[in-house]
C-alpha cells in the first residue's frame, strides 16, 4: 500500500470527473447531458369505512405498546406462474429474517394473518378507484382480475399483496406538457414497520389491508422539478374528489429514476414531494458515477469473469487496538479482511453527496447479511479510523497488490458467509454498471440500498378471488360524479388573479371547492378570498391548535355573518385564529373576545379633523404622507371591520 494515495483527493477528483453539479446549479443542459429520465408510482389511501378484503375498520391506528397478540413468521419464496423465482424474494429469503407482527383486536382479523380467505372486494373502494381512473383519463378495464404480488420483506403476513388493475393508458395535463399514465391499480396497504434490528423485523398490522390506489406514470419527466410537479398533480387530483385520506402516511410515492446507460432504480416511500427534486437529482448522478466506475474497472481488468475476492479470518492472528475491533472480539464476532483486486481508487469514488462506492457495499451488508453498524473499515476512508500501524498489520496478513484495496468487517459467525457473498456480488455488479434495485430515501436527498428491484416473476393470479366484471352503465354513472380536472381549476385560479404562491396549498388541502362557493354563492372578491385561504388561513393552520374538525362550513358561515351585519371582510383575518381554536364559539362571542365594537362610518370620519389637529401638535415632520399614516395608525383598530381601510384613507 503506497502512502501517496489520498482518498479525500480521489473523492473530489472523481466527483469532478463525472461533471457533478448541485441541484441548485444544475440546468436542463446538465440533465440532458446525463440522460435524466423519471416516472412515478403514487400511492394514496382511500377514505372508506372498511378494509379492502375484510370488514375490519380502516383508519384506526394503534400505539406501539398497544397490541393484543403477537404472530411470528419466517417467509420463503414461491414459484411464479411461469415456474420461476423472483430475485427480490430470493434476496429476502437470504436475510433469514424473523418477522414479528403486533396485532390489535380492533384493527385486524384472521384474514390479515392469512387464516381466512378474502371477503368480497370493498365496493366503496372500487367506486372511488374507478372515479379517479376516469378523472385521470384512463381506459377502464372490462373485468378486474385480482393478482398476488410477492413481498417477502414481511410487510404483509401472507407474503403477497392482492392487487387489481382498474384503468390503463391515461394522461394528465401539467402546465407545459402532458404526462402519460400506464395504469391505476386498487390494492391493499401493507403493515407499518416498528423496528428492524439484526435478523428481527417488527410490524404493526393496523394499516394492513386498507384500500390503496397506485397511479403509475411513464418515465416522461426530464428534470427533477418536473417529477415533483407530476407527483403534486396526481396527489391534488386524488384529493380533489374528497374521497381519499389525508395526513401522515396517507399518500406515499415511489420514484423511478435512470440516466443514459443506467437502469431503473426505484426510490421507495418518499414521504414528502418536496424531497423529490434532490432525491432524483442525486440518484441520476449516482448512476452516472457508477457508469464511470464501470469504465475505470474495464480499463483495469480485462476479464471480469475471472475476478474474485479473497479473504482471511483475523481472529487469533493479531491483537486489536481499535476499540470497535476489541468490542468485536469481546462479543465473539468473526473479524475478516477482504482483498478487492484492482479496486484501488474505486472505494473512495464519489457516488452521492457525502457518500462513496464503499457505502454501496456497506448498505448491502446491512440489509442482506443483517450486520449492525458500525461493522466495517476500509483502506480508502476519507478520515481513517484505524491507525496506520494497525491497518498495516491487518492487511499484511493477506496477499495484496499495489492496485488492490481491502475491507475489514466483523459480525456473528452465521452471517460471515452471506457477507462475503454480498461483497463479491456487489463488486461484480460494478463491472455491469447500475444494478436494478429499490432504495430508501432520506430528507437530505441521499438514498441507501433497500432490496433488489422486483420483477414480473413476483406476480401470479389470486385463486381466491373471481374476476369482477364492470358494466358500462355502472362506469357511466360514476363518470358523471367526477370533479373538474386540476388543470382547469388551475386556469380558473389564474383568471381570478389569485396569487400563484397559494395554489399548492389550495390544491393539497382541496380548498378549491370552498373558494368557488365563497365566490359564486356569496359574490365575494376572488383575490381577497384566494389570499385569505392561501395566506391567512395557511398561517393560522400552521401556528394555532386545531380542534380536529373540517372548517369549510364554519368559514362560509363566518363570511355570511360578516355580510349580514355589513361588517368589513378584513375582520375575518382577526376572527379566524379564534374560530380555529374554538370552532363552537358563536361569532358574537368571537368579536367580544377581540374587543371589537361596531362604529358607524360617519362616526369614524368625524374623528379625522380632531386627529389632524393632534398630529400638528406631535412635532413630527409635516408632510401629507406622514399625516395620513399617523391618523391611519390611530384609527386602524377601530376601523377594521367597520370600514375598508382604503375608504378610510381616501376620507383622510
């Protein structure tokens, strides 16, 4: 090992070599250069009373410590309809996970744990799924065929998810382009994960089986902001029906990303749409970096088929000095050094901000071999953990060459074989470029390996559920009950001159119908109402304690009250914080709590001459603007609700 190599310099040089730019600096030219391409799978829980295939209530959640029973399962793969195993199922089987389910009698039944066949599909959920499919311009299928989709991560006790396609080949209209839709499916939601430590994974079953729709797009997005806009549009479209759940976890999205020469990678369970631009940007450049690594490897190693790692167990060969290695010895873990021939400069190659290729290996070891971090050192760390002497002693125990790098890892004896296989497998994948995989997202825009990307082999027909025909008159009836398209609502807001910075809030909370009623029924000024909802009410919602009720009807009644009593609408901005925290309080009491008194316009105007004289005695600079501002300040509190401030200013 030569001292001239500097891992930190190599990391920065590799970052420059792929032409990485931050998202804030990136332009469409950068995304075209790497061939950015992305699509979405948007999941949305439906607002139904019961779960999809049983009569358990939907939308009731249990606390982590509240459960009535515990079920333990060990998953194993099954053959697909074509007699083949899915790669994801085989990977999950390799982890040897013990799956523990916490069941509550209030939210789960024997169907949830696969002891009872499915009941008839929830008709309420089917209605909603068809309505949203129609709104998405999808072609509704003639028959719904329920299939089984394998999930061996334990998120569903049966080992598969029941799902059925409702509509195919549709489109949505964004501001500047159309995005094609592949399909919309109706399926049952999975469990909520409690913990995942070592070989034990724990789930809660309260969310399991809740009706969920999945809208899948083609990879038509050519930059990160377009992906976010598409996702928001689909979520707003779903919410516009008023038939879907809202809140944490009710809407989730998986984002598919690739670059030119790369392959489809799925970023799983993105919690917030605001994360999407950073995540997709970094994933595209991560793939670009992996393709660069492939090129470097092919220049170094002419015959990848002969490439192999070699390793040596260190227990008993040397006395550890590093505290982590000492702890590994105390815990009776096996300590292993692995040599990667020709990989010098690649472990410290940039992949994502703050991450390198060594993290690609470590992440897989965590998931597949179930090693708990920290469990690994390597010879290209940016900030070396092992002293040079200890590192030299470890690497001297194995045959190496100048162009090699080494990994030192430790873990339980039963996991060492799987770990070695995983290291070799991930390094061999580097010769191919970008492996198809599912990755877990983080708020900082980075991702980690979660599992192998599922393929078609995980799908097979559900023998417990007969095909469900959809009659034309049934579909036509539902099509008459769908709301206007989001793009039409967008254009209407623009025609009303409502500020565009309010649109996301209005659509995400589905407040467009409320705004429309206030404008059409009460004949209120669109600009005032739009800014009231999009600015004032948004602020109140974020800063005051809610009483967990829907305020639409209360807001309408508040404006009716103001109109009836001929009070200025500005008063609504002061009333709404009180109403938000005390929705049952009558409006007279709300005004009393604000110390509001009705004063006639004439009485207010009669005070102006007196205040003009008083201003002259203040010693302030005598200009018309100063005089108006001072008098407005004196009368403002009395004026609000009694006279429009613009009218008062004219009188002054």
